[in-house]
C-alpha cells in the first residue's frame, strides 16, 4: 500500500498536470481542413515538397540514430549494470529481453520501455529520449503517463510502488505486477 504522504503528493501532481481532455486542435483537423478546401493534399505540401521528401528518404536512412534496443544496451553499459540485473528489475523475462537485445528494430510496448526506464533509474529527459526511440511519448492526457512522470520527477524508482499507484488509479501496470503478487 502506498504511504499516505506519497499518495497525497501523487494526487497533487495529477491535479496540476493531468489533462484528460487533451489539446483543443489537432494536426489531423488542420490537414483535413486543407484537404476539404483544395480537394488534394498537394497544395498543402506542394510538388517541390513531395520531391524533397522522396529525395530525402535515402539521406534519412543514413542519418538514423541508435534504435531503442541499441540505446537500451548502451544505458545498461553506461550504468555499469548487467543485462540480467536490468531485465529482472524491469520485470521482463529472459526470452523477451533476448528478443529486444537481438533485434535492433524490435518494437516494445510503452509499458516495457517505462519498466526499463525505472530499472535503469533514468531522469525524465533520458526517459523521454528512450521512449521516443521506441515511438512513444509521455502524454498529459494519459493518466498512467502522468503517474509514471510524477515518480520520475520525484526520483522514486520502485517499480512495485509505481505499479501499485497505477493499479489504484485503474491504469495498466508496467509489468505483470498483479500476476506476480
């Protein structure tokens, strides 16, 4: 059970930062509006823009940064920890970790990425970078994200505490927490 002080701090943080309503205007609405007015996306991007996009894909591939898998392995070395320590602390099985480690293009779930963030004791900025490499971000309109962000800002890296807070707020845990309890 979360201690009362931690629960009060979490509730205060959520009150100040959680935005379930999301943003008022989305890019999708903007692009759909442009499409309806012109009947095409071409005026929005332009033929020259499309040519630059197609020409630039080769250049993009040459300049790709480390993948999630590569950066995860880099962090394990940087923290001077063993892979076994980290995947156990993250609540990930040996087989699952092997898939991640052996496939640089492996796409984990957001919860798995966050479990590794906690196991590695990453800062909020470092966590955002690792999440981005897996194609994710922390959203102010997602309660689970705000709970994890709160713990990261407080530098509390106890995965059981985080999973309990997520469970209390009816969010998906980072690991198969309830199954192992």
